[in-house]
């Protein structure tokens, strides 16, 4: 198969994706080698179909008609792409977790994630992504959603958790989510697990 066919296959996959989607070369391993995929992504960025967020990370840009400008890449999607590239497991922590859960309207100055990878920091469009290494069992034995709730509760603090917050968080979960969370959160700090039980009640 020629490189031009690989090019068209990668271009087609990107065009069929949702605007705002983030890509790395590994996302096309089923089509072509990483080297050819990288060259193709560079070519497509020069063409204007995608834009380079940082080295090895590209976005199929989302255009806001009302503002007449491209929307800034999602920090969460970029962080997930970086983690996917290196094979890390990550979970939002601190203010980042609170923002994603809707418990804070403040946009984090630095988007922070606990990770089973090394400590790393990346910047793009004046946004900082910080990955903090942890061996904490709260990340290694939980799904992304359970980990997000654990980190959010930890960031909020026991004293600030109200019945209203418990109700708000409970509405974010399906029946299946709650069953999984009750099982996975057993490894969390005892007071966090007690709050999880209230959320999943």
C-alpha cells in the first residue's frame, strides 16, 4: 500500500472524528507505522486540517461560529492524549478534579493529574498540564470515574462536604456507576469511602 493511500486513510479518520478531538501517532498504529503516521500528521497540519498542540500532539480544531475563532484545545483531552502516548494512567486532582465535577467554576491555573508515570509538566496556549507521580492505591485500583470522585472529595475536604454536594455528585452517576464505585472505593481513605457510600446510596 502506498504512502498516499495511508495519507488518505488517516485524513478520512480525522475528518470523521468530532471537532476538538486530539490525536497522537499511536492512534493510527492500525493503519501505518509511527514514523509514517508522524509525517502524515505533520503534512495534514501544514495543510490546515489539524493543528499542532505540541510535539506529537495534534487537534482536529473546533471552530466557534459565534466568536468567529477556533476553540482552545481541551486541557483534559490533551492530558489524556499525552497519557495515552506514554501508557500512563491519570486522574484529575485538586482544583482540576473540582472543576471537572462541577464543584468549582474557577478555571485552574495549572491542570493537575496524579499519574503512575514520572513527574512531567507541559505547556500549550498558556495552559499548564502537570502530572504528579503517585503510587497511591487510590489510582492503581480504581477506574477513571471512581478516581476522579476520590480526588475531588480529597481536594474539597471533609469539612466542606454538604448534603447538597452529595446530592449533586450522586446525580452524575448511573446505577452501574454507583455499584462499581462502591466496590472500587474500598481502598480509599476511610472518611472518603464513607462519603462515597452516601453518594452511591
